[in-house]
C-alpha cells in the first residue's frame, strides 16, 4: 500500500502532498528501476548479517565511558546522579587511540573480552543524518535534518531504512536482499528471516524478497493437525489437513480472500521446510541465556547451521531486545538490558565458532537513538547519536571507529542537553556492513542514495 501511495503522489504531482513528497516519489521510482538492473551477484561462500535492534534508545554515554581523569570528570559533571563510578568500569585496550582511555559498562564483561580479543569493534556517535552536520549547522539551521528527531518511531525507521528524507517503503536490509538473493539458487525459503517478537520489521522490507517471521522457539506448527503438515499423522489428521489445503487453494472472487489463502498455504510449506531443516541440522552445545534475546539468537544460530539443506549463500536476520527506554530507574534497568545483550551476544559468537562460520557471520547493534547526557532526575531522555558494536570473526576488532563526542553540555557536539550530533551517519555504518556482505561499490549507491553526501563509503571495520 505504501508503494501505491508513493506512485499516486508522483502522478498527482503538486497536489496537497507537496514538493517534498513529490521529490521522494521520483527518487523512489528511480531506485525501483535501478535495483532491477543491479549487477549480477556471484559468490561461492556463505555470509550472514544479524541485526540486533535495541528498542527504546540505548544510553551510549553509559555504555562506553572515558576513564582518563579530565574526561571522566566532564562525564560525571554532565551525568550527575546517572554517572557510573570510574572504578566499576571495564577498561578496554584499543589498538588505535584518540588519546583518551575508555571503559565499558560493568554489565559488559563478555563483550569486553570479545573486544580485547579482536572479535568486536565499537562505532562511536553514529546516527541518522541527511548531510554532515556541526553544532553551528544545527543551531543556525544551515543543514537539513532528519524529520521528527528524538521520536522513537521515526528514528527507528530512519535507522532501518537509511533514507531518512523519504517516506519509508523499503529497508536497507531488504534492498540488499533484492540484489544479492541471486546467490541463493533454488533456495526454498526466504533469505530474510525475522525473529522479532512483533513479527515483521522495516529493516528487511524489500521489493521482491519477502520476510519470513518465526518466533525464537522455532517455526510455528498448525494445532489440531498432528504431524500431517510434515507428511505424518494418522488418517483423520491427514484428511483434516487435506481439507484445509483444498480450502486455502480454492479460487475466490474476493482478492483479499485469495491473498490470505495463498499466504497461509505458503506459510505452511515454509514452516514445514524450516522445521525439517532444523531437525537435520547439527545440534548445538553452546548454552544460550533463556531470555527473549537469547532465544532469538539461539534460533538464528540453529538456522545458520541448517543453511546447507536450505541452499542459502546469503541470509539476513533481525532480532530485537527491549528495556532501553530508560526515563526512570535507569541505573538498574539499563544494567539489566546490557547484561542480557552481553550474555546473548557472547553465546551467539561462541555458537558461530562451534559451527565453523565465525568469519562468515557478523552481528551488529542498532537502536532508536542515544540518550541525553543530562539526567531528568531518574533517568535520561531521548537523544540522537549513540555508540554501537560489531561482532564477528571478520571484524577488525579491538578498535574504536568514528569520533567519540566531547561530553560537555552545549559543547561542540551537543544539540542540547547532551544529545550528541552524530559524527558518523547510519549510511556509512550500513554501507560498510553491506560491502562486507558482498554488495558491489556500484550497487551501494542504489541501496544508499544519500551515501554520496558523506566522506566514508567504508569505515574499515572488516579485515
């Protein structure tokens, strides 16, 4: 429906939707055509991208913290009652340095170990931008800004689309899938799998590749049909299932009824295929935490283990965790959310080692936004730029990429209340991930039409 609305706006021209919507529609139609003639993809290896979206807005200022005396003093002055004690921070040993020393939140001991062993990297102060933006640009309104800054919904969409100046129609993961899916010859299921508890997501929405949503517990089976959907079951269950399939495949005059029947029929087949592939996949000995995120990442690892029988050379996965909207009780709530991330992400990396694919799988974090450096008395409020982690065997780890902000209210990186103006755009972050995944330099501009506005097409965090 969104795509049809976009085309209608294009045809209506200068109607009530205005010039901005018209320009967006033109760009959108150009992208549709460009993606249809993207370079043919060839590869013999397997690769997977795993997005872990931290819903609510992760407080980056309490995730990676400067520990040298003068910088920590600035941090503590700005954070007031939200400041973590310097002695509690987990020091990291980056191979490259901006002259400051840093520590991680005390809830991240396993991520610290991954970082110090070169299997994880951190990207500082990244967020949605329309063009490089300074504090002067922000204050004097000399540069266009992403719409609806500091909004949960809008900033989440900006992160997942990497086109913040257009109405959302596709996500950057979906556009990547549209291009690289030609590698998945004869794959019986989609390369885009969402483990997100709410089902679908914007990140994986593409033009031609659908999203297959499954819960962390595994593919959903039909209740009341026994094992009939997978070829087993007794005579009564088989007869009931046959009647269901006949009903779903019946042609109707109502378009919605036809579409619903086709979708449910296909879903039954895909769940059967995935279930059988998982049954035959190698058993994992890695222990995952029994949490929402832990179960999602365990299922991702199991699906990666089943990649051979599914004929998949490229896969994207979308996982999520909540608890990052820390307006109240921040110190305890944030500590709990990061501990879950720490345990789940560490287990996932160890599982990729067990499966022998650590160099072929990259997990990365994203979030609505960072949060204010200043305290509201109990927690922090909606911010802008934040810090993120990239984990995997191909990551050029033990390094901080980007530019860590100066933690001063009304300082050179502040848009107000310690809402850091990003110094690295989501496009630069995402394009680096897409390049590793196999997207050509030429096709990067099709997937990220705003990338040419920024100086870094590749941030260099892969070996």
